[in-house]
C-alpha cells in the first residue's frame, strides 16, 4: 500500500496558511494575519542556518560540511554578510 506523505512545502503551507492576495476583503484579512506565521517561520529557519554557518571554519569534516552548506544557502539569498569574515 502506497504511503501518502506530504512534502515539506505542503506541510508548511498547511501550517502557515495562504498569503497570496485574493481580492476579497474577508479572505485577504485572514491571509494578512498569516504573514506573521511566515515571519516567525522564516526568522526561525534563517537563525538555524546562520548558527550552523558560524561553524564553517571548523576542522571537523562533518561540522564543516554542514556549516558550509548552510553558509551557501544563506549567501544564495543575500544573507550572511557577517559570516564572510568567519
């Protein structure tokens, strides 16, 4: 029997709600409230990536590998200028 698993994107969407404007005041009022959910989630994720990226110059291979990947993700989005001197 095939297991119906949700993707990360589907789970986040279900948790955070819709934010795309619809054009109806009552619907858009609810969607506007969901922006706070996105802000909280985004802040959490960026913080986790940043904390891991701070370790990008560690000598341990496994730590360095994870930290470098986190660093590259942040830089892809123009985040983490403070990490370049690390």
